[in-house]
C-alpha cells in the first residue's frame, strides 16, 4: 500500500467550487467525528471566508449561521455542531492574541478556524491542524492543504478515499500539476 501524502493541492475554478470544497471537508470531519483546527492563509479576496461559509453551512445548525469575516471582532461563533469558532488574526499581527483568545483557540469542544493564521505565533497554534493556503491563479484559485498531527491523518485518509472526481487536485506524491501552478 502506498503511503498517504501529507499534502493536497486543489485548483478551484470559482466561488461554487470553493463552497463545495468547504462542504466536502465538513462531511469528512462529521464522518470521522474529528474536527482539527483549520489554519487559513492567503491574500485578501483569495477565498478563505467563502470556504468557511461552505464548511459552516454544511455542519448541523449551519443553516442558522451568518458567516462573515470576523475582521473587526477577531472571533465569530456559529451555532453549529460542534460549535464553530471563526478567528481572524489580521488585525492582531502586531500584538498577538490575548489569554481569552488563546483559551478559545484551544477549546477542544469547538471547531476552530483561523484566518490569517500566519499572524499568530506558531507556539500558540493547535498542534493537530490542517494548514490551508489560498492563492489566486489564472482562472480561479489554488488551495494547498497540509495535514499536521497524528489525528489529522485520519482526516487525510478519509479525504483521499472519498474526494469526488469533479475536484481537480493532486497530492504531493504525484509531482507537478501545471493547471494549478505547482
């Protein structure tokens, strides 16, 4: 049996494909009953909040959530199962999170999603996580997903086995994928 890759790379053509990737990840996490932290990075407008919207709306209770970037609040919480904490660390880049935000960031009963994770010192980030980088490319966006931590391996395995064929992707073991620039 070939070992699982530690990363996947997606080419998403549009808004709908970004929503669909978020919904697919929600389905995988629900099936596994494990919700690793999602650490999102990418420039403004790269699709981070759109992805979160697709994921949150696919969770139980997500139809009641009004997903928006938490830029001015630092944290939005959504009435999903599990409850979702959606952070934005962009405005904290010069200060770092305070103790209350750090406690929320490590609450094991919550699905933690962090936009602009690069602005949080790595020592404060959850150990088990999916690091996701969103990059605009010609004709859409590229999303690179790196699975970190022992428990995230189950998500990776389920992801790899159940990914619908309509997603254009490759894993780190397949080599170059010119369509998405890798």
